[in-house]
């Protein structure tokens, strides 16, 4: 069975293939499959946005589709930037501007500034109810950036149990405990359960 990932993000695709590789015969990004689609993410939760993207790809291709939506939720900001993480500054994709606004906002509050990275995954088999999983990675926000790995808010996010930011940790360490890795592992468990149920019938 072929799975399409509703993304062309190389880091996401690599992680998804590594964890779900044994669940599908072939896993392809949209670009690898020859599709160009960019659904509008107008949901108010990560789950809604993930379903919107996966549903659009499944409807277009007739193939199983997997999408994710993820971002940073800061406790003292009542969960912001949340689904607006990639465009917190007012426009999409400017990490420096997003981080500048984040630090301006959280600096009004004392330590510890609790936060979490969250990721929702939606897997849609055509004609079936979406399978949705969510993973979170708790931590705190610091005011000074450290590290040069990762992207987005990583230089300011220290995961619980560590004294380094996501941007200071090696990719294999970060990916092993990330919000996306946790959501993918839950999805893998659900797929394994479905497979056992089908084999028993």
C-alpha cells in the first residue's frame, strides 16, 4: 500500500519514513508523487488543520494520505502562538520575526515559562474516518537563544529533563523525543492494531 505525506518538508518526511516505513509498501512526499497542492489551513486546532490537509490529498489522489500540524504552545500566553506558530509575527515563515515577538511577549512573565511543542497527525484512507494522534513535548522558554540546530523556536525551547535547547541537541536526540515522534509512535501502534484486527477476521 502506498502512503502520501501531505508535505514537502524534508525533515518531516525523513522522520515519518523512519518510523512508519514498515507499515506501508511505499511512502512518498507530494513532490515525489508528482502532486502540487497547498490546502488552506483554516482550522482552529492542530487536529483540524491536519485533517484538512490529509483530506484534500486523499480526495485528490484516491490514496491514503498523512498530514501533520504542529507548533508551540506557551502557558503564560494562554497557548499562543499555537496554530499560528509559523505566522506569529503576522506573515508566514519568518523565524527571526516570530521569535522576536515570542520573546517580547514572554519576557513580561517570570520564570519558569512553561511551554510545549505539540503535533497532531491525521491519516486518512479514502472513504474512512480519519485516524488522529497527538504528541507533546513539555519544556520551558528561555529569553536568550542558544544553539544552531533545528528551526523555528528551537533556540529558545528547553525540553524537560535537559539543560540544553532543542537547537543545541543533536538531531537524533531531539527527534527521539519530539512531539512529532511521539505522535508517529502512537499512529504506528494504531496501525499495528488495525492490521491485527484485519488478520483475525
